[in-house]
């Protein structure tokens, strides 16, 4: 770091030298002249103003002659220049739309001039109305085309120009498991998943069978899935559609879902591990909410400290099990004797399984060593206090003889 400071100083000193000031000076001169404000542009604007003024002076519209007619032409030139200043800040999509709108406006002005030519107005007035219609319709086409020019950007613009509709977004088919789980609603509410979400009729029928089950737990899960589906239907940015299509070849719900996804070219949203594997083997895109949740969990590296609450004993001897806030299991070596206690541990390894992430750790030796010290100090203080109290109550063992 100490060597980089002189380099910066030498660079700044060399930049301040007269020889190096020439390039920044030229850049400042170029920056002082805004884009579109050069001499040639001003000459072009003066030529446009002179042409419009001379045009109105010659044709004398509405019976105006001399300076009033020239004033009308000068005002028209100012309008055109103001439009030019506004167009210099337009984007490419607005320019394309404006050009297309201008062409359509000029075509509409041509139709208007055919009507004006058959009127009984004087010839100068007819000529002025024809030019005014040309400027007016061209301006309207320019403004309206620029306003709608955003649709001509990138791929959508290519689709509009070529006449081909843009490629539709692939549909996402929801499985029964992802509706019962309920986290898909939170994902959609956070705008991480939008577009068209399809719920096949056989998935909705299976969800209804679960909701009508005699088992209270299954009935509660089924009703939760229906509530999640109703909640997603109320989201404005999500289009939930009930699909009546049902493949006739398959009998199982998972096979029907895979067959329908292959037919529609859709993605499958599920939490089922087996369905995820089957669909992936067949080349279908799968969105697994469990994989998304595991990807969003905080990263824990070996050697990091952590404080957890031991809740139960583990499978192996002398092991304790704790859980993080996101549900990640933490296996603590030597934590069996500390159940229902918060302890400091040190992460030894992290294992990724199909069910999620597992963290293995051991008790932090520093906290283990520092914990008995206060207890030993307190015990020594209590023992010394007891000995002093006993000694003071009993008095001296060998009484001293009287001085008399």
C-alpha cells in the first residue's frame, strides 16, 4: 500500500503538466458544446426558419400579406424547432415509432388535401391549409408514434414489424404437494414467480379428495392447499388457470402431470422428490421449492462458531440434536448431557442431503474451559467463609493466661 501512493502522486503531477493539459482541454471544449448545438446545426435551423417565413410571405395565407404572413411562418418555424429539441432526448424505440407515425400522418394529410382542393376557398388559402394539414398530421403521427414506440424495442418490436406474435411464456404446472406446502404463495407474492400458472383438473380433484378425507390431519392439509390456491388467484400479477385437459393414457396423477407438461411444453412446480427425478429424466424443466429454500439458506463453513439450543438426543451415543430457525438440523457431538440448554459449538462439517442440509459440530472448548472457573471460585469463597465463621464462633483453641 505504501508503494501505490507515490504512483498516484506521479500520475497526478504528470496530468497537471502543460503537455498533458492539451487533451483534457480539448475534451472540455467538446463537452462545452452540447450534442446537436454545433454551428452546422444552427445554420440548418436558420435555413428552416427562413424557408418557412418565405413560404408564408409568398402564399399570404388567410389574406395576410407582408410582415403578418412572415410572422406566421416564423412562429411555425419555432414550433418545429421546439419539437426538434424534444426529439433529441428520445430513445431509439421512440424514434422508430415517431418515424412510422410521421409517414402515416403524411398519408392522412394527403387525403385531407384532396378534400381541400375541391372547396371554393382562394388558392392561397387552399395552399396554406394543405401545408398546415401536412405539418399537423405529421406532428400528430410523430407524437403518437413516439408514445407507443416502447413496444418496438428488442424482440417485441421485431415481432410487431415482422407481423409475427411474440413467443408465449412457458406455462408452469402446479403439483398437489406444492399447493399443500403453501410456500409457493409467498414466492409468488414476492414477485419471484409470475406469468401463467396452470392447475390441472386432476390435481384439483386430488386436492379435493385430500380435503374430504376422514383423517383430520389430511383434511387440514387439503383445506390448506385450497386456501393457498385461492390466495394465489387474488394476486394481480399471477394468472392462475384451471386446465380441463387430462391425458387419457396415464392413471397416476404424477404420470398425468408429466404427460401434460410434455404436451404443453410447460414447467412443473413441485416438492415431490420422485416426481422431480422422473420429470428431469424425461427432459422436462422442474422448479422445486425445496431446492429454492436450500439455496437461500445461509452458508455455514467449518470452523465457524454457533450458538444453538439442544432439544433432544441423537442416534449415536453422546450426541445432541438442535435446529436452526430455518429448520436445518445441527448434530452436536457431546451434547447429550446438555439437553434443553443453549451452548456454543464449533462447526466441523456440513453435509448436503436430498432432504436438506445437515450441520455437524462439537462443543466449543473455550466455553467449556471458562465455565468451571466461576464455579470453582464460588466454591472456594463459600468454603473460606464457612471456616471463618466457624473459627470466630468457637474462639481460640488455647486460651492465653491472664496477665495478672
